[in-house]
C-alpha cells in the first residue's frame, strides 16, 4: 500500500455524490483527514453520516466524485482499502456463540494480524470491558459491553484509518470519558480518525476538527483553537438548527 | 491459520454446537451405513437364492425321464438373472422389472417376480439403498446445515465486520464451501466404503465403480456449491432455506418422479394386453401348420420335399413333424423379435426423453449415471431379456431338431393311438443333460462406463453452472450494504 504518496492521505474524499435510487444522499462531499487527526462528523438524523462511512468502506458505490483510502479507491479495490480501515459500526455485530476473546481472536485471525493474549487483554482494559467478561459468550452482553469489545478490536487493528459510527452511544459517562482518552492514544499512534457522533461535548473535547453535514455536504467546519478549543455554545446553536442548503 | 481455514473451522464448529445439526448429520451417516449393510446383505441373499434356484431348475430339467422332445419344449425352463455387483449400491429397476423368466416354445414370456410384486407394500416407498440416501436425503442435509452459511452472517451484520477485516468475498465463500464440503465428505465416507467393498467382490470391475464414486462425489460437491451460492445470494437465511427446499423438492423429488410419466406421454407404449391382441392376430394370419391346405405350410412342405428329392413326407430321412416345429418356431420367433425390438426402440426413445428431462435436474442425471454404471437400468434389463430369448430360441430349436432326428415320422404320427409308438417316440434323458445351461454374460465394464457417460457429462455441466455463478455472487456480496 502506498501510504507515503502525496495522494496517500488516510482519507481523501472529493466532490462525492451518492444516490440511493432516485434519492441523492451525498451531494458534493469534500473531506480529507491527515494522519493523527481526529475528525468529528456531526449532522441530523438521515443527513448521510453513515452513508459517508459506507462509501469509504466500499459498501456503497459513488455516483460521481472520488474516495481514496491511503490512495486506494474502495469502490474498485474494496479488499485492499478495507485492510487499511478499522470500523466500529453503529450497531455492533459479534458472534454470539463466541466469547469476547474468541471474537477478537477470530476477527484478528481473519485480518491475519497477530496479537498476544496480553495485548488483547490490554485492549479490553483500555476499552473498559470488565475482566470477568473477557471469556464469556457475548450472547449475554449489554449494548455497551458489545460496544467495548468492538472498540477493543478497532484498537488492536493497527491501521491508518479508524471509522467510528456513534462510538459513545451505548456507553455510560465514565466509559465515554475512557473512550475519549483512547482517541488520544490513536492520535499518538498516527491513525486518522473519522468519528460520527451526536455527542457535541465529546466531539469538542477530542476532535481536531468538527464538520457539520447537511443535505449531503459539509456545510460548516470548525477547527480546535487555543486552550478552550471550541466555542461550544456556538457549535450547539449550529448543531440544533442546521442551515438548510 | 489462513482466513479461509479459519472461516471453515468456525462454520464447522458452529454446526457441531447445534444439536439439531449434529443429530441430523449423524442420522444421515447412520442411514448410509445401514443402507449399505442391508443392501449388501440383501444383494448377496438374492444372488444366493437365484443361484440356488437356477441350479435346482437346471437339475430338474436334466432329471426329466424319457419324453417326447416336444413335451420338453412345453415343460420349459426357468432362468434367473444374476445381479451385478454394483446392484448392492444401486439395485435400480431390478425390484420392479422382475428377474426370473419361464422359457418355453412358441412364446416369449416377460420377466416375472420383481420384489415389488412379491413383497409388502412397504417396498413401494423406495428401498433403503445407499444410492437413495445419497441422491435424495444427502442434499437435504447439506441444505439444512448450509443454508445460513453466508445469509446468517449477512442478517446478523457480522458479514460487514468480516469484510472490514480485509477478507475477500471469494475467500469467505470458499471457507464456507470448505466447511460444507467437509460435511459432505463425512457422508461420502460410508458410501465410498460400500463401493470399496463392492469393488472387492468377484466379478466387480474398477471402471464403473470409479465412475459411480466420482459421480456421487460430484453430486455432493454440486449440492454444497448450490447451497453456498444461494446462501450468498439472498438477504435472509429464511429465504435461502425456502429457495433451497423448493429447488430440492422440484429437482430431487418431483422431476425424477414425473420424468417417466412425461416420457411415457411423449412416447406412448401400448399396454401388454393391446400388444398380445395384435400379436395373436398376426400369429393367426401367419398360417396353421396343422392345416394341410394352409398355403404357407404347403409351400414349406414342397420346399422340403424338393430339397430331399422325395415325393412324400413319409419318405423323408428325417421326421417332418420336427422340421415343421423348427420352421414354426422360427416364424413365430421372428414375429416376437419384431415386437420386442419395436418395444425396445420405444423404450430407447423414452430414455432419450428422460435424458432431456435430466438436463433440468442433477438428481435425474445422477440416477441415470448410477443405474447405468451398475447395469441395473433398463439397458441392463434388456440385455438379460436378449440373452434369455437367444437361449430360449436355441433350446427350443435343439429340442425340435431332436424331434426331427431322433423320433421317426411314423411313431410321431401314430403316438396318440398306438402306445408302442408312443413309447418309441420318447427319447433318452441323456439328451436333456446335453442341453446347454443358461449363463448370463455380464456387460463389459467399458460398455457400462460408456452407457453412463452421457449422464456423467450432464452432471459435470450441472457442476459448472453454480461454480461459474460463484464469482459474480462473490463480487456482489463484497459490495453489499448490510
Ligand atoms: N440502504 C439504504 N437504501 C435506501 N436509502 C437509504 C439506505 N440507507 C440510508 N438511506 C437513506 O439515506 C439517508 C442517509 O442515511 P444515513 O444512514 O447515512 O443517515 P445518518 O446521518 O447516519 O443518520 P443517523 O443519525 O440517524 O444515523 C437517509 O435518508 C436514509 O433514509
Ligand atoms: Mg447513522
């Protein structure tokens, strides 16, 4: 993979258009993320956030425009692009018949990445999964526990691009704080993070940039500045009443 | 471990964890084993019985006292069809066609005493043979174990997470296929053991057995591919199950059952009664050897007299009645042969229709391959009938010749009124010993393979279709939204 090319940004989206049948969901989306950068994507329900992620992963073909993951077009080389991505879905799907540890081992085995048991446990701890759950079948897990297993998996995949779809939606406030710390770790590792969220405060705490998606494109973007980083009140006003395109 | 083997292993592990799957698979394997054992036992039983009965009737024939040769023509002879070794695997139509024949002068009898006519109604539901279990039940098990292979992951959302680990849909499908093929192999092991046992029997030939083994392995592989293909092509496991069960009922249950009916409609075969009636009519038209004014036999008489250069039949050096019997048998047999070959031609056309229907169902192709290689199909039966008729004709004509050569015309003519003449017209029993016994000549192995190969080609084509559809299915799967 060509990570070091100029065009080899972890994520590059230019003028992306995506249609679901006659319904245009993304309409000229531009979005690039540098290594080690955390980008929070906000927007109302149905704005096209999950669709953006699906297009990045090659599950939705672009009608026009460009998507590149480390220089690779996921539409034409999905397998290659996906190897560079870790993904935390909005609704985490795990193998119910396997334990938390077995799930991780299986998925890592599929991606041919070797991690020691200690590394896996460290990831569980970092994700905040209680220890007595490591070797339990996930069939009995709560939404938040599943979320933590999937977060651990994303952490264990050492990849240039991490996609998070509402990562804190099932987490309690403490776990949310833990998670925000994890993002810092990903930044240090040099991974680019694209995080879809409705949690404005978390975004303001962690993101280097915050973009608002409306009517299929980024209508406003704020960059963290100074010790206060963002004018959260202004962000909130914007978030609550997004402009119509 | 590679992603492929990891996926296959997990799929197998999941099957093993499901009690229903394990019981179903174990049940089927046990069924194959039981079918193999009972079928082999039944076959050797039948073979023993037929050999014993054949020896018994041969001896009875040989032990007849001094008789007039024509009495022996009507005493007749029984022959039995020995079963080919592969009948232990696939008895084919043997249970239905009958396997014993009564041979006598002036007529061609059909084979009698098929198991179905003799035993309880249970046999009609289909014998438990390895062929039946593999053709009919094994696909059902493969469907039940495999329908969810891909569709289940798609429904649960784990498919997307799998793809996000950078696995290709091709690898995923190959892994699932490997798991299902492993189950298919487990079913195949007892079946192949039966074939190996059969191969060790006297008279067994490697070619047809190898073709049978290859055919069933192809058939099981074919179903594994179909199941994974459907599972990868539909959105929900339930839909995959319904589609596969529909496919199974039509191709495995319905088409093989209606194929013979369709063939019979396409090429109507007159009933036995109709055939007998027209045959009798033609026989009567042929002439009457007992009527001195009959033109056909009057001409024959003139020909014989001329040939021997005498004026009266009494002056012939041979018994004219014997010559008459030889000629009569020749004429009636010619007529019978014509009817028989017309019948076989119709059956061959019906078989061709069945072949055409076989293109619609791999199960029909598999059945035809299996029976043809075993020699238990219609062609195998026809071979028995052919040899039986040749033997009957030879036996009857030998007896007729004996009448011509060993019984004097005077005695023959006077035997009903003169007891001394009647005594003299009886000939010594050593003549019965001299008659050849019936020995069925089994088909050449190469011949069986040749007969089975059209169905084998059809099966391979069937394998090709879903195999070629796998690649586009994988491409579609790789881009699925959920
Ligand atoms: N598979 C699909 N087929 C057709 N339309 C779809 C499909 N998935 C999403 N859409 C439509 O595309 C639009 C964007 O959906 P998307 O899921 O991307 O929104 P979102 O921003 O993630 O919303 P939320 O905040 O509720 O998660 C919506 O109008 C939705 O109805
Ligand atoms: Mg969404």
